[in-house]
C-alpha cells in the first residue's frame, strides 16, 4: 500500500494559490488518469485505487496546511502504510518556480506542512516531491504569507503546468515501485 498526498489549504479562497501547489499537482494526475477524490475520511479527501498492480491512496488533507500531518498519519496508521511508502507533494519557496526535486527524507526546511507530518508520523523518513514556487522579491513575514497565498500569473502558470506534467510522471514511477534513489537520479 502506498499513500500519495498533495498538500494545500481547503476551500475556494485558496484554490490556485502557490501554497496549494501540492493539491494542484495531485489534481493534474487525477484528471490525467480520470480519477476523483470521491471519498472522505480522517479529515481528508481521497480515493483508494489499484494502479499498476499496487494499492494506492491518493489524498488531499483537509486540515489546512499547517496541520496536514494529522490526516496523513491517520491514513498511515489505519492502512498500515510504512512511511517509506508515502510520497508528499508540496510547494517549496527555496527553489526556482516550477523546479522539481525529490527527497527520500530530511528536515522540514521550514515548511509547516512537512513539520506537521514529521511530528504526527514520528519520523522524517518519508518521500517528498517538492515543487518550487520561489521566494517573493521583498522578503518579510507578511510578504511571504501574501506570496504563498497569491495566485500564479499567466507566465507562472505555464511553468507550473510543465512541473505538474513532470510531477505526474514522478507519481507514476513511485506507484510502479521505483525507489527514491531512482527517482532522485531521474528527476533531480
């Protein structure tokens, strides 16, 4: 069993914002594969599917970004999913817009959603698919909040669409059982 979770904030107010990059990447994969998150459980919208012979849960926690771990950990415990079989998709301000990076484990890098998952899983040993949204030009706490909660402009959307295409390929490879080293070598 694998869990692939896209991170974001629920509600129309946050649709299309930079902090919802994880939701958007997972939504892209879902559309491409004619899937929907038709179920709700453990404070998350999800679907459980058999894909390429693997049992997979595709999940979008509905707990708001900073508490994503609560939903992810409940799914992991209930379905007895090893942390190494979890892939978290999230935005990363420390990377250029649209850049993709895979990590097998590590610290949160200041990302509150990842901090929450580390806390609630009790380990940092889970896979991450990070998608760059870059820092705002004038970095203050207020500008960072404003930046992550702002929409992508037309030019940025083009870069993000390319990133979502690549993210969909990463998800496909992860489901097919490709290990983190393979994914890092191929996509980083």
